């Protein structure tokens, strides 16, 4: 999947049946990112013997951002993302910022797209590109994404 992402083959698919192929590709990329996230947390030496899976460092934060990104591109909406968070798809104890984002009271209000876009620009400043692109997509700002 790494090679597919580098060559952007998903964006070049076209013609009859391309939509089904793109859907299948997005699903596989999402599943692959979730598996990598879980594998990375299980291999964390700080978590051995604790019985817990906890995000560690910037690497896992970026992996979590990538999982969130692929979920959004697969068509997940905010309610679905909240369900995934409760179900543990983002890990047993996902990063605090992601939990705050998905449970924030401003989500669902009339100013939601502007609030998401503002947070996405802040995420770009701190180099969390996958999460920023996901927020731009959720806010309807596909050009910014």
C-alpha cells in the first residue's frame, strides 16, 4: 500500500467500474492504516506488561492522524467517527486532541465548517498534515485539503 500511496494510483483510476475500485482501495488503505496503528502500539516497549495500548510520541500521533484521514476519505461522517472512537478503532486510549476534537460542543452547530477549517489551519502550522486534510474534507473545503 505504501507504493500505491506514493504513486497516487487511486487518483488515476477512471473508466467503467472505477468507482468500485476506488471504494475498495480506500477501504483497504483505511484497514491497513488501522492495522499499522495497532501493530505500532503493541510493539511499544513502554507498554509491555501494562496490558494497555497507549499512543506514544509523535510517530503514533501521525499514525493516528493517518487513520483518521483515511476514515474521512472513505466517507466517514462526524457521527461515524465518534462511533469509531467509542469502538476503539483509534486505539484504546487515543490522543487527547482527537478525543477533544470529536467530542467538542461546537460540532453540530451552524458555525461548524468555519470552526473545523480554523482548526485545520492550526494543524498545518504544527505539521499534522493528515489530520488537517481530514478536517478540511469534513468542513467541505476540498480545495484546501
